C-alpha cells in the first residue's frame, strides 16, 4: 500500500557544495561542514513539527546524506536505513566542471525525445529508474518514508513521480533544492502531488 505522504530532503552543506564543482562518485565520502550539521539539526526539528505517522528514515550511500539523516532519525526515535539507488547523478565527462555550466551549457546535455544525459555518465532516466526502484519496496511498508538524497537525484525522481517535462524542469530549475531543504508529496487519486517544495523552516 502506497503511503499518503513521502518526504524527500537534500543533504546539508559540504565543502564540495561551497566550491560548486560537479564531482559525482568522487564526492561519496564528503562530510558536512559545521553549517551543514546545523542545517541537518534544523531539518530534524522541521520534521518533528510535521509529526509524520510511523516515520522511517532513509539515506543514500553517500556520507553527507547519512550525516544529514542521523539527527532526523534521532529526534524521531528511529534508525537510519541506507539504500543504494538514492545517490547523486554521475556527471561522467562533466566531472570537474562548475555547477554554473548546468545553466549556461544545458543544451549540450539535451537529447531527442525530451531526454537529458551526461556524456560518459548517467541520464535523468537512469537516475529516476534506480531511485524509483529503491523507493518501490519502502513504499509498500506501513508508515511515512523520509528520504535524504542529493540535488540532481531529487530533480530526476521528482520529474518521474510528478510526470512532468524533463528538459523544461531542468531548464527552469523548478525542482532545485538548497542544502537540507524538504519536499513533501501526497498520494491522492492514484498519483503523487506536490504539497511543499524545497522548504526550509528558517534560513541558515
């Protein structure tokens, strides 16, 4: 049975985020900065206020996602479950390029049929497929899933779950998440609907 609520959050700040460089799997062991830890604590407080029924906390295989999920799980009194498939998109040949290139050179990633892919790396479809596969078994469990993941991965799966245009979504940045921001989806009439997008309880 699909839960009525699904929470998706991006991890807190890392030094890699401050540098603004695409790194892919090279960043898997990056840790949160002091500010990132503070953001994770704020996210935990935000989740506690939202009071999800039977919360279950999940994080990607990357260190920063697990560090962000930890205070959320602690405050809600549950463990963190690490799931493969939630990790950041692999930018392939774009590794080492600045985040800003995603705006200035996005056309280089666009393919036919409303597709977007990094040369030598993953496509939006690749990420959405693996993320959706990771979600499927946890959506069959009772309770409310809270999933801590990454910016590009969250964009990719939201495009899939909300059934919207790939290229338009990336170009508009409509699903962009700041560090430790929170999105809530509701499942109504057999489909997901957006209730809150990239929300913060306060600016840090």
